[in-house]
């Protein structure tokens, strides 16, 4: 079944990166992203680009990374939505998904960045190896077409 396994947010915290994000049971989704979540890269460097309102990541990819020796957990890589039942390779630009009361549209694939080095199992010594490992599996950005309440474990339905 295709569903929203986990909703992840990270508030704007001085001297911290936007990862890892922590799980919440529900959140309001607006055109600019999830309530209670702040992404410095999206907000400052990309001027609040609406095509980057949320980041989706597949639990199937997390399981693959775990098998490869990387102890990634939901929220670690900065994703807002950890999805189950839809592998990374099944997403593509312009696909639309209903999640809770909201409607999102896939924008583009996310490239891995050096900020992932803040995760203790990566660090500065393994960041280049991890970036190569996760290239083309980092998740997908999406824009918000319809705002609404998102609740953990709700159905994810392609429109």
C-alpha cells in the first residue's frame, strides 16, 4: 500500500543544518512547505522556490542503504515525507499525488549535498563516498498545488 510513513520537520535552529529532521504526527502543508519546517538552502539560496516546497524520500531506498551498510533512518536525509510503497525510480517530474487534504506535483530530483556530513555515520571522512552512493537516489522535490492537513500513515494516491 502506498502511504505516508512519516512526516519530518526541523525548525530554524541557530548554528544547525536542516538535518536530521524529526517526526511529527501531522502538519499543515502550504505552498511554501510544511508548517514548523525550515530549510535554509530552499529559503535563502533558492529564494523560497515553490518547486522545492517538500522533499519526498522512499523507505525502500532507506532499506537499500541499510543493506549497503549506511544506518540511515527516516528524516536523516532531510526529507519531509518518508513514503512507503513507491520506489524512488517510480517518481518522475509532473506526476501528481494526493496526500491527505493536499495535492503535490513532483518537480525534480534532489542532488545530495555536503551538509549530509553532519550525520554522525557519515562525517567529513565518508561524505564523498556517501554522495556517490546516494546519487540518483536522494529523493524528489515537489511543489504544492493544493494546501491542506497531512497526517502520518495517510494514503498516497497518484492522480
